[in-house]
C-alpha cells in the first residue's frame, strides 16, 4: 500500500510540473523539456555504457538551434527524415530480430536520432501552427498517460497472453488493447470538452492510435535497452516509477511520428 501511495504522489508531482510549464509560457515548456532531456540522456548513457560530454553538447546545441518556432524548415525536415528512418530500424530490430546493436557508432545514432530528436519534436509539436498551442501537447500527454494506465490495469486484471515476453515479460496482448481502448476513449473526451476546434474527432482518434501503438513500441525499445544493461529501471529520480526515461520512453519515441502526422494534416487541410 505504501508503494502505491508513493507511486501516486510521485506521478501527481510529475504531471503537475508538466501542466504548470505548459500553461505558463512556451519558454517554461521548452526549459522543462530541456531539463528532462538532460536527465533522460544521462540515464540512457548509463544504459549503453557511454561516457563523455559530447552527447550533452549535441543536446544543448540542438535545443539552441531547433527547439523553438524560429527555425529553418529545411533543417527540421532533414532531421525528421533521419529520425523516422532510425526509429524504423529500431522497430525492425525489436520486432523482427529481437536485438539492438550497441556498436559505438550506432550508440551515437541512438543518442541523436532517438533520444535527442524525440525531445526536439516534442518541443516543436505545440508550434505546428506557428503560435504556441499548449492544448495539443497536453492532449498527447493525456493520451499517453491514459494508454499506460489502462494497459497496466487491464494487463494486471485480465492479461494472459504475452506481447513480447523476451523483452518485457509483464506486457500482455490484453493490456495492449486495453491501453488502446483507453486512449481512444480519452481522445473522444478531449475532443468534446476542449477548445481545439481546428482538429476533428477523426484526427484525435487517429492520434490516439499513434500514441498507443508507437508508445508501446517505444516502451519495448526502452525495455530492451534496460535488459541489455541488466537493470530494472533507468534511474531512481522518481520514487515508485524509476527514472525520467522510464516515464517518457513511449512519448519520446512517438514524438517525431506525431509531429509528422500533424504537419501532414495541417498541409492537406
């Protein structure tokens, strides 16, 4: 019971910080993302057993040049294409080969196009319509939280068939679909009771599917990195939850795909 209370309080504080930053200003949101990115990168470097400051310099430089609305669209397009390609290779490695290569050259590909790019596109999503729109990123976080919650509850209560037992023994097929249904329901509620009128219900339902499917894959990828490192959690900064990377793994991976989806929708509409 004590562990549940600690986990709940830790989660409430985490969510409150994100909500506070979102509705204070774009500067607060970008600053919080940068801090979370530093912590996540630190945890990730420990998992892949890589030391040094180069990764942090790349992160800081990326945020300085790319993590705001006044950016070169060509650079963003190149980064997005490279990020999507690397993430597709990660999906292939997990789903087909059940392995992730930790060659030193590939470690920097993961650092740049998986971790850092994930945060960059989370920073850019609220600016897809030029002005800062915190509601859209809030909706994405809510979908991710709802998916995780329903996946956990349904999986724990009804889960029997393993999703990918060799990577994440506790994940079940029932939990996966439970999370998806929860995210779809949350997208409907968010559409009905928020003021984001430029996006349709179909948009939010499809976004829920993206968050659910890609978020689960992101969670599996992180589980594989932890399994290779022989650890249960990426860190211990969040009591009852583990590390920041443990909490953001799904949305970091899904972020670039979501950004691409929103850009396409805005272009064709």
